[in-house]
């Protein structure tokens, strides 16, 4: 290689080295120097929903599958008329009757408290009815509740002489499509027509439980709806050897939980019941806790039954998953009990009791549904009925002092010790307001000869909160 070539090659190498050095410096500088950043924040707008009118829907009169002449055995017809009490914190309410099932005069109704400004009124309504004619005899009472897309009905039977009718009331202006999840002592119940039941706007539809399965001793039904929200109840009536054996309306129980509380379990005329239970056709006079385990795993239960003076009993038992179990609660003295059920898995619970009057042999039954937690200010109203009583139960450990106003009376502070129940005197037509009662459970019971009933008090659904809406 000559000298010229050497110099040329050396020059090219030097230039390359310098280029690499410059490139390295640029890259290093980019790592050190903070580059401008760009980000886009979606445009959003905070929207506060307008409060809507508050509604409570009443199931209407008691029903039977036939007319007054005993014809049309697959068609629901009304029996008598229910008495409805209503109350609003803002004064007057509007009451609209809806179309009854199968064109009947059952008069389901919707009670509306209009919203004025930004204040959401408290509103409550409840109904009761005594009946003594045909195959129906007894006393039934139920609260008028907010429409919802999910209801747990724990009660009923389709054994011989037992009629269970599911009432679906749609107070909205659109169709509601209803699906039924029916469980029994043997597991899930299947049948045509169990899903996709259409309930027309502002009307009632009645579905006999026996249309899906007969001979069910211990059914429970989860009712879910799409489209319009509904109010679902279950009416049970009993006839034993041609004699009416009571009637009641099963209202929705609290959703399955590991802690369930049932207030207003009426036990009366227990001596007469013992004698009546000797008849094989009267086995369902026995007092029971009905427990639905929605999941497939078994559940271990710890049950406490106590009156407001502490009388009662405790026991443990095990129930199978995916089915319904009636747990006997015999041997209780006369009184009104609260059942606190703690379970290893989520369960839904209700209690059935019966009474046999000493004179004339009148019989009635009561289904007491489990009570949800109270939350925020709550209003209830007591319909017509003898022996009415309001119950406040505290399943927790710490005492809770709630402010309770009954009727036009003064506010009273009611202290409910942990693990206890306190009764409050009420009468027909009394409006009851609860404040500072969060976590307590409440219910109303009625107790008279051949006339018992009970139902839970439910707080209003939470009001809508402001939301941010993005395009």
C-alpha cells in the first residue's frame, strides 16, 4: 500500500469515529433533556340526576283460581278488597289503580309521592285484608314496596290442598320480562314457561306455582325481571279436608347473606297446635325456618330465637346446597320471636308459623320474611289489624340508639342493645319514622285469634349520586 492510500484510509476512519461520537452525544443528550409531552384529557361533564317521584306498589286483593261459581279454575279472580294505608313525609300522595290479573277486580295500585325541588320525600304504604268465604279464611298483610329487578320469595307449597300464586305487578310504562328460578326440597325445578314471562305495562299477572310442579313441600322462588321493574309477592292458602286453613301473602326476603334476621315470628295458641299436629294432613302447622341455599355447597347454620325479654333458644344445624330445607322450630312458648341466622354460606330465610283458635277452630298462617338492614331515614305505615307491633332487632354487638316517631307523637330514642330485639307499640294507621337506625332490622307483626301476619320494613333504595358523563 502506498503512502497516499494509507492517508486516505486513515482519514475515512477518523471521520467515521467522529460521526459515531456525534451520534452518541445526540442520543445521550436526548436521554437527559426533557422532551415536550402531549396528553389529551377527555371532555367530561358532571351530571346530577333529577330526583324521581317515589313509588310504592301494593299487590291488591287476595286471589283465588276460579270465579264465584267455582268455574274457570285456571283464571285468577279477586276475593274481597284489601285496605291500604299510605303516608308521605311531604303530605298527600297520588294513588293509581292498575289492571288486575286476568281482568279481575284485584285492584293492585301504585302510591306516588311527587318530588318537589331537590328533596326526595319519604313514602310508605301497606295493606291488610281479612277474608272468610269459600276456600279462603284468615288474615293477610303485606307492605307496598318499591319495584325492583330481583325478589326472593321464600314460602308456599303445592301439596294437595295448598295453593301458591305468584303475583307480578308492573307499574312501569314498558313491558317487563320475568324469569323464575324455582328451588325445592329436591333441588332446581324446571318446566316450560318458567322464563320469559311478559307482564304488560301497568298491570298484574298471576302465575300458579303448581303450573310448574305439584307436590312441592318447600319451594322458594327467585324472581328477576328485565325491562320494567316489578313487585313480586306470593299468596299461599291452605285447605285441609275441605276446611280452610289460613291465607297469607309472602313478601320478598332480604337477599341471600351469611347473616339473616327474621322479625315478627308469631307463636300463639301453641297448646292447640300440639293437638292439631296429630292429624297427618296438618303437618304444615309446624313452625319452621325455611332456608334456601342458592349455591351448591352445604351451609352450617347457627340459629338464635328470642323474644324481646330474652326468652328463646339457640341451636346449630346443617342444610344442603342448591335446595330448600324446612328447619323445625318447635317447643317455643307463646310470644313474638326474632330469628338470627348466621351461616357458612349465603342463604335466604323466612319463617312459617300457624295458629289454631280455641273457639270455632279458626286457623291461620303467617310467613315472616327476613329483614334487610335499615339505612338512612325510613318510613313505614301500619295497616288495619289487631295486635299490631313494631320490632327493632340488633344483630350486632354494640347497642344502637334509634330515633323513632310513631304517628303524631313525640320523637323517642329507642336503645336496642346488641343481640336484642325491642318492641314498639303501634296501631292501625300509624306512620312510623326511623332515624339513626342504620344496621338495625325492623318488622311489623299482627297477632289475634285466627289472625296472624308479619312483614319486614325496608329502607328506600339509595338516591342517584352525581356522575361524570364522557362523550
